[in-house]
C-alpha cells in the first residue's frame, strides 16, 4: 500500500489436468526442462500407443496406459512451462501439481 500498488490474485485448480494433457506436449516440456533427447524420446514412446484393458462380468474397459501412469511429475513439467510464461513483469506465479496461484501488482492511479 505504501507503494500505491493494488495486488490481486487468482487461484486455479485445473480439473482433469493430467487426464487432458496432450501426450505430445509432455516430451516437448521435458526437453524444455533440459532432459536429453533419449529421455524425451523414451517418455514419448512410453506414453504413446499403449493400452490397458480390464474385463469384469463381461464388460471390458480399455484405457490408454499413458493416462494411468501420467504422474504429477510429468504433468508438472507441463504446468511449470505455463508458470514460467506467466512469471515476471509484476506477476508472481507458483504451482504444485495441478494447482496454480498467480499474484500480480499494478500501480494504482
């Protein structure tokens, strides 16, 4: 208040963040974090094209294995890219898994 600034914040919980993350963006985010090409390719291969199926009482449910194993770590590297893009210029951003807090200040008139 002494600096005549107004501060506002937004708090986000991205529902279904890990289930709705595009599988091709995850290796790209891993590369942005400095992981080597081989690791990024391995992540892409691990996530792509694998399925798991379960049958109970004649009903079969098939799901992408990627959705089952996509951990907060892999989803977090994607969210971290978003946070990195928002942070700076009077904007402070933090995140944990699929939760993001954005706080920014502007000079009041």
